[in-house]
C-alpha cells in the first residue's frame, strides 16, 4: 500500500452499508454515485463520532436514527428559482405550448422541501395558467415532504431566493407571493391549492400519472448511468405525447436510446420534448 | 527554490493536473492555460471559486486562448487525456474511481461551491499518486485539507508562495498543515508545467 492514511470508510464497507439499508429499511442505494454517497456517509460518521461498526449497529437497532441518516445522505439542498435562466427559458419556450392545453399536469421529481414545486406554481400563476394546472411533488423522504406541504420558508432563505427571482425575468418580486410574519414567509394559499406532495421512489416505484412536463433537476447527478437510463424510461412513459422533460443544467441524456426519443428544446438549460411515436 | 529532479519526474509521470484557486488566482490560471503545449498529454481539472448567478464567460475566454480542448464539466462525463476541464459554478465536482466526474449540490464548504477540498479529496482516492495538484491564491482556507489528503496519497502537491500570492490565506493554510511538497513562485510553476 502506497497510502499511509487509514481510510475512514472503504469501498467495501460502503457496499456493506448499502446492503444493510436495503435489507432493514427497504431503500436501494446500490446505483447511487459512489463518491458523493461516500462523502455523505463519512460526514455522518464524523458528526456522530461513530466508527463503521457503531454506524452499522445504530442503523439496525435505532429506527429513529435512520430518518436522520436519510436526511443526511439524500441531499436536500434546494432553492427557489435555482438557475433563473431555466425559468426564463420555460417561460419563453414551453409556456406558450402548455397554455394550449385544457389541463396541465406537472411533476417535480425529487422535490425535497418543495422549493421547485412552489417556483413552478408561481410561474404558472404569473403566466395566467394557475387555474388549469396541477403540480405533483414527489420525494423518497417523508420528513422533507412534510416540510414541503407547509410552504413556509425562513426570511433568510427567501432573501436569497428573491435574488434568483429577479434574474428570472418575472414581474414584481418574490415576496408578492408570500405572507410574511415575523421571520417566516408562507406561500399564498391559492398557490398551494394546486399542488400535491407524495412519496415516490424513482429507483423502485412505477408510473402514477401522465404529465405535460416533468422536472427532475439535480437529482440524476446522484445516480450512476445505468440507473439514470432506467429512470429516463419511467419519465418517457410518464410523459404525454410532446411533453417536456427538464433536467439540471449540468446533467444530460447520455443514453443513445433516449437521445433518439427526445428533441432538444434548449441545450443550455437541458429542456427536452418527447418525440411522438 | 530551484526545480529539482524529483519534482520534474513526478510532474512528468502525472496523468492528471488539479488546479485550485480563488480570489487573486484568475490571471495566473489564465496564463497557465494559455501556456500549455498542445501535446500536454494530461487531463487538467480546474476549480475556481465563482459566484452562483454570475454567468462569467470563463470557459469561452479560456477556450479561445488554449491550444488544448477545454470544457465545462458535466455530470458523469468521462475524463479524457489532453483536455482541460473547468468546474461549473454552484456545484461540487467529485471524481469517481472509474475516472468520470460526478456533480453534487450539497452544502457549500468554506462558503464555497465548487469547493476545492471536495474535488481534491475525491481525486486523492480516485487518482492516488497519479496526479499533481497546485493550490493558488485565495482568501479562505478551502483546498488545504484536500491538498494534504492528496499528499498522503502520494500526489505531487504544490502551494503558491504566499509572499507573492495576491491573497496569501489559501496557500498559507495548506503550508501550515504541511500539505505542500513544494512552495513555488508563479514563474517556477510556469517553468515546471512547461517540462
């Protein structure tokens, strides 16, 4: 061995943990990107001052701890109007098309605490499509979904989201859509009305509806290529003919099979349209 | 400090070059990119701290002045030889053991995303001794821990001389924890990369 450094968590130990979590808690992380997953697990071990064996023991014997573990390893960092240029592109290139529908169903897959769902709700409101649109937000983390349903955000967060909003090209300001009390901002109830948050695991769950638009941004980065392809299949089958698929700006459809099934609408923002077959 | 044979030999056999820089490093990195020979025969990975909604045209500017193909990193992209990669703003860049990039939007490290530590630490595991890493000017201590991990894994590690760095904190933090094999002035860095 060249390395003198004692590894905190070896690749083999990480695999052992993945097996254990699948067996005891039913979540399958085997096709998650390893570098990122490993970093998250090490972070937990360091915060909790746990060795690999402590961690294994707690994961098996403490149900409450698993939720904490899940919160840590599924990255729940999100923003409203993250990548403002994306929302600008949706407004210019996708909304004119969506507005021709009687009913518009949107799916934010991997929605975490709901920031993207509410950003889309605000966008639909600003473009006059709110009353005929419905937005589904799904995630594997039930605690995050509870947060999302509340639609309450700290003022500190709203301030940083407001900067994104300014760049998105929408009129007015972000706070027009919130009721502010003390140090928290609550999304207006009419915006919440057309949203639904529920549990869905992209790795193991099936199609549940047909959508005009699916947004799954900065979720694929946590998956290995084979799993990405499997989920693309799920999205393809969940889209209405000519429906839109939105991915994160640094993510891309790498599979040749699916490159043929989607037309690129905006290559910088990674917005695709399902080709009718 | 003159360039000894050890440093030159380690640089020559490196398959990857990692460069981390923050405040005060932009011009230096630009000149490094500009001066690479067309037959560098290594992959170069550059992490520069950038603001999240500040869509600078770094890639464009760099690409126009480089003899080697240069691109912004996308997720799951396979690292190719003789290519310069720039870490995108608002993501961490990690390196998988199969030699591809993986992005991550988790919390900022030292108020930075991209964080130099995150990339350096994953590179240490993925590349082991097969790389050279340089930490340049910057106003915080991102990159120091990552550089140490690279050094522990047998990489050649270099810190810019804090005395000539526009912002000395970053290289200084690395030197203080003994993460740098060599402390070089920018002229010496240019000289080494020409070998």
